[in-house]
C-alpha cells in the first residue's frame, strides 16, 4: 500500500503573500496647541511672556493603501472609558489591516 499521510514541506512564496499579511495602517497624528487668554492669563501674561500652551485639538491622517475591498469605507467607534473624561477612538477598515 502507498503511504499518504506523509507531509512534505513546500518552499513556495508568492508575490502577493507579503502584500496581504496582517498589519497596522500608516498614520500621522498632530496635536494642535495654543494659548488660552482667560482673565487670569490676561492679567499675569502678555505676548512677550505667554501663558503655558494647552491642547486645543488633534488631527489624524490614517492611510490604508492596500485595502482588499476599496469600496468599503473605514468605520470608527468612540468607546467610553471608566473615567468619564476620556474615550478610545477605534478605527476598523478590513483586511489586511488590524484594528
């Protein structure tokens, strides 16, 4: 009888296998800071000696260049944390990108 339960190792690699492996998307983030000129800061600081900078916002650029299905738009979720002051921004896009 012939033995069919023997496994043989294949040393093949395809050009597309590296392109579609799971990975994180490329991203750039920027924190927008500025001054808050409230009454206290107006009396204790001036333009030559400004008050400490505060965070006024964030800007995200997220790139998904190798999406398999380019017709599906990436989605986002705001997930609240136990602390009411913060939340988690979760962005999902689809394969080959991880969340």
